[in-house]
């Protein structure tokens, strides 16, 4: 007999160890089996399981378990990313905490050895945490982006693209982290909204130029007063960058400055003579309409500078300190000054010399390094780049023609927008941990790009005509570069391996929207370029998990839900089911209460199995569900078949929420609430044949249900599969994870049984709803009469009288030519039934209660309508707050409609 409750803490580690030891996570060896493959989005090797991982990996595991049960050879390939900055930061902190010297004093080779030591002893926690979630990855094929053979793949790709002219070295603007002294990707930049200032500076016009500037305006908006100016006002939030200004831009249609385009200003402090250029970037409606242009320290300014032929002067070093290396006219007293100290010094000087015109408070977004926490500096530096525009074209075409599809399809827009406007991809990082760039420099700066140092030296000998010393590039590659090769490098490329032949291209990719351009698009580029095929047939985008109010989870807000804590306290299955059933929205509102609710669903399933055991429902060898005779058994067989169709279709289509909803409806609403209730009289009845058939049917239905539920809730279903095995015949499928997915024929759907049981279910449901609306006490048993039933209804009444008495809690079931006085009527299944409530409820009190509750709904509706009718509220409130109010309105209106219907019924009683 099953224990009273399922203990996930005891069962989950035991079950997972059993699965892993069985080898079932590896693809089946049957070469005739259809291949299905997924590569895991590799988490950082430094990472730990967060709620986003729980969502993403639950969905992947559902696909892997489902396709495995359908007989396919499933490869779910796991692995981790070396995470350049994150890992280097962790090891440097550990070294500092232990009192060791820093990495620069230690030297590159010694430091890299320390990182590998750290990986060997401290990394890998997230793999164990994924096991706790139930992830059925093939751990025997686990990969790491710095594995030796993946390093071979990375070098080959770099060298080939360089020889094809698609990788090159260039001086461009990058996101520079002064703390780590490296370029970082946009994904590693955190945009923080902060208080700040606009400092308005007067730049004097050169060569004695003046112009008339409007200073007063009439009601019609036209200038009424002008003044002659010999300066132009610009505003900036970063005064320190003015040291690198090489121009001032105005809009070409701005009449105020039409005569100044082509003239010059003198840059305060440096005395540098810089031109005034016309460019659409300048916004005439903001500030003075003139903007300072610092091409080496602002991404927009860099583009303006390119269009206007302006010089790009770098006025900072790698630490964010002022330097005159490129700009000898920078005053010596600023040399070596921190950028923020320089900001204060420049503002003070502007005020002292009179060219500070105004200080305006503002709130603006400032980029920060997500790891370092320091303000990112746009910085002009030499880096390695990929010609992403050229490589993007096949990737765009592949999605346009449907070689790869996005689910939901709306995410294709993000993909196309980025690829069609793509900039060169900066792939070099000034770190030590990572794939070192395979480029060597000769003494005259000639670059030799080869897959090995020996090949580089050979190329240098050919170039110089003699053995020549070379120095390898100090930089490493952006981690996204090696991750872009993940679908094929992990399967052994550039070797022609069996895995590559069998499992590439992969079937599905499950990932988040925020890395469509950082990872998905780049895998498309690389896969098409090196494999001549898309890397995956479908990209399933999962939503972002937020808290129950729709707010982003963060430690500072204290609203983070830790999946490991949830697994410890509630088990993995409730968390997984919650992730699946909520996965259909872009913003998933998650609360602990929701997860606890689905823990109750697990309990419901367990109790149903236990109840069946108590009623001697055991497996019968060679039981044939096609041969059952009892109406309830033919009905549940059909309902199970429909559920299987719904779940299979939903998982195949990547609609995990629909699959979970179909499972919930069948298990709770159909099997537990109705079938087992309808089976109770049979279990306790005298008809031995009906009893035996129903017991066998119950056991068979539970078996099929466990199969359907297993991809979503693997632990409790596997435990029940194992525990129930001892209750009957021997089983050919010893584990549920290795069992076959139900293949139920259409003939199992029996329209006659469906109509018969459907009539009974609808009738009882209507009566129960009526009792609830009319506030009939559970102990009260009013009489029920059918009004002039036809012959078919009369037959059904006769067959199911005992069930109606029990399930609807009525004292008698009869018939009448007309509804009795004091009765409330309902229509169900084409028949009219009357429930006599006179003398059972206080009609006046009940009417007053309904009216009071209707008034409360009216108040709520009015309050919410007032909010939603306020344009300021709709425009300014957070979208999730507006959506919440709309949901409240819909719920209130539905509640009011329900009570109005009840009141109308009550009025009909008298």
C-alpha cells in the first residue's frame, strides 16, 4: 500500500540516481529511430540555479522526456560556458581573500593554472542543481566551452573567417569597463536610471562670427525678441568628455543656426578650433538644439563624426583617467585625473571663467558593468571584429523562408530588426581566461593568424625570409564567439563524428528573448557558414519570470524566488508544473502560493492512486481497454484519449501551458472528480463483472495518466509507477522514463458513452452551482423534479438515479408536468429540472444577500472604471498595474453577472 503522502525529499535523489545509472539519458542506439536533439543554453560555470534556469530547463526536459517516450533517439546535450569576466572575477577575489598576489604580479600562465584549479574543485554546482530539477541531460556528453576539442573548433573558425576577410582588426568605439579594463558586450551592460545634471556651456564662436538668437516668443510661437550672440550653447551630462570634442552639431533645418554651419567654435579649456556641422542627430526641440560631438567617447557621436569627417580623439586611458596621449592640447593639470574628478574640475573652471550658463537637474540612464558595477565608458580602441552584416544575410534568409521558425512567431521581429541593422561584432576581450586569439605579431606589426604558433612561425619565416620572434595577441575571444559554435562544436566538429551526422541540425532550441541577438542569431550565422545548414529547426522563446505583481525579481527588492529552496520545501514537481502551466505568457507572474497550489495537485494524484489501491484496482495482465462494457469505463477511455491528443499536440507545438492545462483538467476534473466518484458504487456493488472491469480499467487509466504526466512531473509519476508495479502483473516497462508514450486509437472515443456521462456530469454540475448561488446548506437535501422529461431523459434518470441522489445531494429524483411552487429551474442536457427550495432557504434574506453582493461588485466596477478612464493613469502606471486593473474589472463584471442570474432565479421562486 502507498504511504499516506509522497515524500519528495526522500524520493527525488533516489529516483534521479536510478535514472542516471540506467543510461536512459543517452540516445537509444537503434539507428532506425528518428533523431531528436537539443543543446542546452550553457549556463556560466560560476552560476547557480535561478528561477529563469528552472523555467528554461523544465521546458527542455519536457521535450526530451516526451520525445524519448515516443521512441526517438533523444540527445539533450548539456554543458557550461567558461564565462570570461565572471570566472576571472571569482578567482581574483579568492586569491585576494587568501592573501595571494594579484594576477598581474602572478603572470598569465600561473593565473590560468589557478583558474583551472578552481574549476576542478569549485565549479559544477549548477550541473548538480539541474539534476535536482530533474533535467534528463546526457551527462556523458557534457561539454565545456574551453574543452580541448572545442578550442580546436574555435581556432579553426577564427582563422578561416580571417582568411575570408570576415574577421579583421579595427579601431572603433566599444563598451569599456575601466575596472576590468576590457571591452564588454551589450548584454554585460546594466542600464541604471539615476539622478544627474545637464551642464549648459557656452562655446565661443571663432573668427569674430556672431548671429541673431531668439530670446522671446509671441503667442503664435514666433520670435519677438532677438539678441546678438558670439557663442553657441551646448548641454552635456558628461563635462569631462569636452576635452575630446571635435565638433558641434546642429540640425540642418534649424533656422537659428543656418548661417553657422561650416563655421567654427573655440573649445574652452583647450582652445581647440572645432567645426559646426549639420546632422539630423541634433534635436532642435531639446535644449539649445546644438550638441557637442565627442566621437571617441559616445556611440551616437561616433556616427556623427564619421558622417561629418570629424576626428576621434581619445582623452582617457584604460582606467578611465584623463590622458593627453592623443590630444596634446589637453592642459597638463588634467593628466592622470580620474574622469569623475575631472568632471568636477571642469565644471568649477567653467563657473569661474563664466562659460557655465545653466545647471539643469535630470534623471537619465547610465550604463554600468553588470559584474564590476562601475560606469561604462564608450572608448575608442583597437579590437577584433566580425563582419556581422555579411554573415547576417544567410541567417535572415533562413528565417524568412522558414528553415528555422520562432515560437511564438512574433519574436522573429526582434531577430530581423537586429540582423538588418547589425553593426560589426567586437569579439576581443582584454582578459586572460578564455580562448586566446590565434594571432601573432611580428616586430613591424605584421599580423599572422594561424591555428597554431608553429603555423604562425612558418608564415612569418615565409614573410620575413628568416626566423623572426613573434608575440601572441594578449586578448581572448568574447565568450559569445565560442558559444556561437555550440550546436556543432559540442558534437565534435571539425571532425565528422557520428553525433554530428546523426543529431545536427538540432531539432529545438529553448531560450530567452534577451539573447536572441547575442546567441541565437550568432549560432545561425556560424551554423550556416560552417555547416551549410541552420543549427536548429525551431526556436522556442520562454518568457521572463516576474513576481506576483509583475515586477522583475531582484535581491534588492527581496522578491526573488529561489528554485532550490522551493525544491527543498515543496519538491521539484510542483515547481516544474507551475513553470509549464504559466509558460504561455511573456511575463510570468510567479508566487509561492501558485507553486503550493500545484503541490496540492501532486497530492490529488497521489491520493487518487491510493484510493484506487484501497479499492483493489490492480493491473490485469493482457487487459484490453477496447473490450470494456461499462458506460463509465468507455467514457473514461475516451476522455483519456482526448487528453492524450491534447497533451501530445501541445508538447509537439511547444505550447507547454496548454499541455499542463490539459493534464490538470483530465486528472483533477475528469478522473478524480468524476470517474472515481462514479466508480465508487461499482467498487462497493454486487455486480462482480462490473467491479472487476472497473478495477482493471482504473489501474490501466492510472498507468496511462502517469505516462502523460511524466514529462512535466517526473518524480511523483516515476514513484507511483514503481510502487504500483507490485500491485499486479509483471511489467515489461520497469521504469516510467523508459516507457512508451500512450498510442490510443480514435476508436476509444465512444460518442454514446460521452453523451451519457456528459449528461450526468452537466446535470450534477448545474445543481451544485445552483446550490452554491442560492446559499443552500451542504446538509440540506431539497427534492429534484424533472419537468415533462422525454423518454430518453426518463431512461437516463432511471439508470443514474442513485448517483444523482448522492452527487447532487437531493432527497428524491422525480418528474412532474410543471415546476412545483417554490422551485428554481435549470436547463441541462435539453431537460428542465426543478429544485424545490421553499422552506429550505430564507428567500428574503437570500435576496438581500445577493443584492448586497451585487452592490459591492458595482462599487468595485465603478472604482476600477474610474482608474481606467483616467488617461494619466493608463499612460503613467506600469503596464502590469494597468493589466491587473483590467483583470479586476473583468472578474467583477463576471461576478456581478453570475449574481444577477441567481437573483433572477430567486425572483422566479416568489
